[in-house]
């Protein structure tokens, strides 16, 4: 207990004298004037030895503290760094100027227009790539402008307006995948299709259809009904309104891919 109290006392002394003593020195600051001919000229590297009582109190106290507890230097510097970052970085951006940056504004409005988009699509469509894109996405998340849906393959981004339910996010996630989008469109138009019928219509292997259907079933978008060895697929009624809402935006691309 005494050791903890001593550490707290040392920290208090360190930060108290670091913050108060400079103010006590006076608000006038320094005045720099050009040298004149009558000034004493000497070697710039010349040093003058002074007595310990001539050392400024702030330097003296900090030196004594660090002499007996040198490990205090690191946390003090670390705290100063984070305080500077918070003041000059995040706190400055966290106000209402988050979208004043042109690149960040472009990224945000693309996410708003294309809910469920991922990193590669944002980069391709906005021209912002690499660490710059990740930085802006982090700022948008920290300031609650966007929200994310993490999947096993990537991260999907949505405008953080509270308008997207969990089911809606899952529907949008799958609509960004061409083959899955075609499967969902076929089931919207023809409920109860079998694996063989989907395999023929889409042009992918039976194993591929099964894998896609299992993913959709696990996320609650459809039900799998088995009759003997035949499986039929039907959409979950909760997912249908969102498919009807968003599929028309992809319908032309889906049709072209189905025809190809």
C-alpha cells in the first residue's frame, strides 16, 4: 500500500510541476533581439558551470524524480503522446467536420449509395486505396458515420443511420456476389426449385449450389425442405421484402450473367 501511495505521489509531483511551473515563470515569453557590436562575443560551444541552486526548479524536481524512479519517464512520455493525439487528431476530426475531407466525403457517400460494399469495391470505385482508404474508414467508424458487418471473407460497410436490420444487411451482403444474386433472383421468381434445376439455370456445379444454399440457410435467408433425396429451396418470408427492394438495382447485371 505504501509503495502504491509513493508512486501516486511521484506521478502527482511530476505532472503538477510540469504544468504549473511554466505558468509561474510568467506569460511574457522571450524577446529575441539582434546582436550589437558592444555585446560580448564568445565561443558558441562554450559552457558555463552553475551551482545546483541555479537550476530551474522544474528541471531539478524532474531530474530528482527520474534519478530515483527512471521507469517513470516512459509512461509520462506515452501519456503525453496519447494526449497530443487525442487533442490534435481524433478530437479535432470527431466534431462536425468529419466529411470536410474530400476523399472521406467521397468514400462515405459511396457507402451510402452502395450499402454492403467491401474494401476492394470502395477502392475501385473511389480511387482511394491502401492505407489511405483504411485510415478514412477507421475515422468514419470512430465518428459513427458508418457501421460494419464482418464476415468470414471480408468486411461489409453500411451507412450508420439505424435503417438496416440484421436481415437486410445479410441480404445486401449476398447481393454483391453475382452467382448468389442469380440464385436468389431465381428463388424469388420460382420458389421451391431443386438443386438440379438451380444447377442447370445458373451453370455451376451441384456441389457449388449446395455450398451456396447452405450459406444462405445458415444466415436465415432460406429454408431447405427435403423429400426423400430431393431438396427444395424456399426463401425466408423475412428476406423477401428486402430482395424485392434491392434486386431491381442488380437485375440487368444478373440477366447478362445468366445469359452468359
